[in-house]
C-alpha cells in the first residue's frame, strides 16, 4: 500500500472508529511513518537504528546477502510489511529451508495480526498507527513473503488484468527505475529477474511491481510458491475489507470492544459511506490521496495536512535525552521496537531462524542489543 491508504484512508478509518481529529492525525502519521523510518533517517536524527521499520533501495543494495544481512532484512519486512499468516503452515515440500520461507508468506487474519493489534492496546497512538499499517499490508501484500526468496516470491510473466466489464487484458512489465506506471496501456515497472535465491530483487512483491499497492486493480497471475498455478487478486474487495477491519481494530484499541478477533469487520460503520468508498477504491489511477483526503475532511470538517517526514524531527532532536522517549518520534520508536521484537520472537519460537535469534526481554532482561533496554523500561512502566 501507499500513502493514499496508510495516511489518508487510515485517518478516515480512525475518525469513523471514534478517534478525534487530532488523535486520527497522530494515528495516520504513525501508520505512514512505517514506510519512512529507515536507518538513514534514524541516523540523521541520532536515534537507534534498531527502530527501523523500512529499508530504502540504497540501503538494500548495500546489504550483504550473508546470514546476518538476510536476518536483518527479514526482521524489518516480516514485522511491518509482510506479516506471516501462519508460522506453522504445512507444505508438501520436504526442505526445511523451503518450509521456513513458505511459512513467512503474508496473509490477512492470521494469529500474528491478532498479536499485533493486542500489543498496541493500552499503549501509545503511535503504536496503534503502526498496528494499522501492519494490518492493512496483510491485505495488500498477501501471497508474498518479507524475506528474499526466488522460490517463494518469483512470479510467471503471465499477468492479466480483469477489467471492470469482465474482459481480460495482458499486463506488460518493464524495468525502468524512476518511470511511472502506465495504467492506460497496462505497462508497469517491476524488478528484473534474478536467479539468486536470496538476491534482494527477490524480496516481497517486486516481480509483481506496484500492482499489490493499487486499490483499483483486479488481476490473475501465477506465484512461484504455488507451483505457478493461477491466482486471483481482487484489490477493491481486499482493500474494502482492510478498511473495515481497521475500524473494528481501532474500536478495540479505544476500549469500545473488549476483544479483537480475526475475520471480524465493522460493516455497520462503513455502510453509510459504502458507495463513496468503493468509488475511491475502484477509480483507475495510481494515487488516490486526493480522494481519500477529501473524504476525510468531509467526515471531520477539519483540514488534513500533507504528510511530511520531518514534522517531528526538531522536537526529537531538541529534546533533552532523558525525555526523548516521550516525544512523538520517541514513542514511535518504542512501539516499533516492541513490534519488531514480538514478531521476531514469534518467528524464532516457531523454530524458524530466518529473522534471527530472540529472547523475551521483559522476562529475561537485557541480552545483546543495548537499545532494546528501552523495551525493558517500557515494560516496567506499563506494569507500574
């Protein structure tokens, strides 16, 4: 997904869930910040690089494809963008290495979605925003894994778009960095094919280009993990479910609901705006920000400022060290560390080392990474 959904649509969902305008802005800013909080950004503000929630193309190019590098990549992408649906999924393939990668395939309504939303309950609005980013991406990115893998993430070149009238047209892919996708002529950018199993070009949905990120598109394709059998992706339907599930999840985070369950959606809250939302989701363009922004401002009667990654930088940099964790970005980083630690531990506990080793810091104390001491302190504060 892109800023149109993670920022503006998340604002709309938050407001419909009962958050105030100011709270919804904090939530949606945090949701979008997940795509921007790279090590490069964190270094620029002298913050811990372990709180990174994304990696830029330049950073990925410089990453080594050794075990440590691959684990670092997987921790980021599996925790925030390609949340695994089933860490114990069965597959007829015998190789343990293949099974470990197969079990990182992203999908909605898995147990880790429930864990992610429950982790944010009673914590900061920044934590809630991060959880909404992760939840939403399970719908956009499912069938792909947040670890470099040719045998999982590769696709056949046979892509067909299902047009609104039901007819099919072929999708053509090209590799032209910086060029815009041409939706009118069905010409889209994608990564180039690379035979290296662990090559960074085989991370996530690179071979499918930005198709998973566009709400309007319905298409058929053949993923490598399913032996290149035809798969249907209906983005308007999936994005509609994502929006409704976010409303339901945020009502739980506000305390309006006592439990969060998977496969639950707040269709009642969405119902009065169904036609408007489906118009936004199905309109054929690469960026729906203007429409989502207009809808959000219509809902609240307030102006939604454009996202600016530097909005809270000065507050963080100018704050005394002893209170930096209580600034906007400080709270975001603690929430990011918590999410990454939780998902890494879940993957590790399943017997899968693709995201590295893990310990439960609140139970066993400090082990290894100094910056994770923040989690120990935060855990104690939550209990006090």
